[in-house]
């Protein structure tokens, strides 16, 4: 009986050693060594939100910098291809439907993530996941497509992202993807 109790205690200690207190409290995995700021609850992967509601996630940018961000998709507007009359588009893109997605991003901390791409993707009816289109210069229908160069903790930015949905497909959702697609947080259309 003593051996069984010792085995149970050892199993509990090992299980607790691989995750932080934040993971146990929120049910969301937290990378080892990362501390979620006090009072912050992370949004569980697979959650579907209404427009305007925020998802709070740990975002790791390419250089291994991690910060907690709150992202809210605030509006999705169908555009017109004529908005791109001054752009060089290939024949396939000329047949696509543009969508303009407005979002608010707040850097909760602890790191600065200035200039990082915003991990919002368009998910269409062909089950294709697309990054936002990068535009050079000012684009009046959808300005501010990137985070500011300095985006420190407690900063908030409003952004607008452009997605081209192929002819014959429809926009299903906007997905916040910081890990696997199965863990994406979505705003349905």
C-alpha cells in the first residue's frame, strides 16, 4: 500500500512539473519558463467568438520573443476588385473577392513585438487557410496592415488586413492561429 501511495505522489509531482500554475488554472498550455501576466486568462484553442470579442493568447514571434496579446476581430467587409485598379494582379486574383478585416491588437506583455505579423488568417469554403495579402503603400479601403515598429506592453493598435478569396469560394471565418490549425480561435462569418 505504501508503494502505491508513493507511486501516486510521484506521478502527481511529475505531472505538475511540466506545466506552470497558469496552465492548470486556465486549461491552456503555457510554454515552460513563460509567466502569464497576473490576472490574465488565456483563451482556449478551438474557441469561436463573436465579432468584437477578444481572444487572449501567447504569441511567439520568429525570434523566440513571447508576449501575451489580446486580439479582437471588429469588422469584416466585402470589398470590390475595382479597389485594386492601380495594382498589377494576375488573372486568378482579378477573379477573387477581397475582404477587409479590421482588428484590434493589445500587447499585454511582457515583451515588445513591434513590426510582427498579425497571426490572423482567412479560412474559406475550400478549407484553404490564407495569410493576409501584403500591400505596399497606402491603401485607402484598408489602411494600417501592420503593427507599429514599437509595440511595447500596454500598447494597442488598430489594423486592417486584406484577404483575397478565390472565385467560387466564400469566407467562412477569420482564424487566430498561434500554434496548430486545430487550436485556432475563430470569428465566424
